[in-house]
């Protein structure tokens, strides 16, 4: 509120430790679920700085206390992560659809960065595996919520979807360490589930694919190829990305979803660039071409 001194990171961490152990001590079932819902419901009500700090300290607290969880309490924390991630997605979608004016668009990359820094790059794998598992279900739930609250608004387009999945692509490209188990979890829970159920090519047999009707699968296909072809992608990760590209190509019917010619490379006129040919069997050999000059 206006006139109240902003909470610092240390104070927020202390607050979250108290909240965490309130949930820890709550009876399992409806009581703990209600408390988790209450903690998550704060997220859309906060202003920018407090919102980012609240979300960051939530994930930091869960990771810090993760090793002390037992089989009974872990269900409470999983549910907290689920509902909190859903509220984060609601905030992002409301901003992307211009349905909320009190928050700046710059908060979207900041929230995505928090997911990357505090979850995707951290071990043990429990929290980030859970994020991969709940990513699409909670994104779908958030899309439905915004559609109900703001009928007629395009909730999620191609750029917004790509911004949300890029951290997962970065993991597949080896930017979060060499954990093959986590990469396999992402391929299965995020990308293959999207292809099987939510890609717009699945309409009308999969009704929920309509929620992603504005998301161009070819754009995702292109992002996957570029991640595979990036020079800093380890060879151990490259083949997995190319395999994912082939699966996307089978869904879109396009062997290689290339960018327009003027966007294909940053090299100057007359310079040689490598282009990977697409064949009906997948990705073929590389050939060199020379860009035309003016």
C-alpha cells in the first residue's frame, strides 16, 4: 500500500519461512489445500516489486526446505507449487492480453526469469520435475480463467507461448547442466504432451487444442531447430532436439519451418552461411550458400 515501506528480500524470506511452516503444520487435506490456495491468491494482488519478490522467495523457500520433506508433507508442497504457478501464469496471460493495466509488460520476462533462476537451474530435481509436469495443465487452467474473465480476448498467442517454453528449450540445449533425466521429463511432459493434445493441428478431435489456436506450431518447430543448430549446444543434447524437430515436422506437415530469407542469418551480404537441407526423412546434410548482395 501507499505510504508503507517496501518489504526487503530478507524480510520476505522470513515471512515465507513462517508461511511455509504454517502449511507444514496444517492438517493434510482440505485445510492444507485451502491454506495453499490463500497463499497463492496473494500473487495477482501484489504490485510489481512485491509480486516478483513474493514469487522468488516462495521458490527459494521450497528449494531450501526440500530435503526435510517426508512423504506426507510433500503433497502439500506440490499443491502449493501447482496453485502458485497457476497464479503466476494468470498474471502473465492477463498482461499479454492487455487485460490488466496496473502491471507493466516488463514484469513478464522477470517472472519467467524467476522460474529459470530459482527452479529450472536448481537441484534436486523434485521441484523442476514437478514444474515440467504441471506446466501445461496449469497453463491451460490459466487460459480458461482469463477467457472466462475477459470474453473475446486473445489470451495466448505465438510469442507469449514461445516466451514461456524457451526456458525448457534452454534446458534441452544443455544450458542448465547435463541432467538427462530432467531433459527426458521435459520432452515427455511439455513438448510431446503439447503435440499430442494441445497443438492446434489436433482440432477438432482434441477440444482443448482450441485454447492454443493462436499458437503457430511451425514457430515452435523453428525454435527447436535453432536450439539444436546453435553452436553452443552440446552434442549430447543436439540429437534429442533434432528428434523433437522431426516430431514437430510430422505434426505440422512442414519438413523445415524456415524464417523469411531476410531473417535467416545475421551475417553480412556476400558471406557464406550454412543451411541444413530438409528431406522427407528429416534433416539432411549441410550445404553452403552465399547471400546475395545489394
